[in-house]
C-alpha cells in the first residue's frame, strides 16, 4: 500500500469509528431517558393505587 492509500484508509476508518461512537452515545442517552420515564410512571401508578 502506498502512503496515500494508507492515509485514505485510516481517514475512512476514523470517520466510521467516530460515527458509530456518536450513534452509540445517542442511543445510550435515549435508553437512560426511557428508563427514567419508566421509573417515574411506576411511582405515579403506585401513588394512584394508594
């Protein structure tokens, strides 16, 4: 591989890795938000039953 090809390959790999990490972060954040929502809903239901 020439240095140009290597450079292009590395740039592509880095870009791809960055995108997947960003997606993972967003997904994790939404999961946490959903979990918090579920917890608050459960608490509300418990209060209603009592």
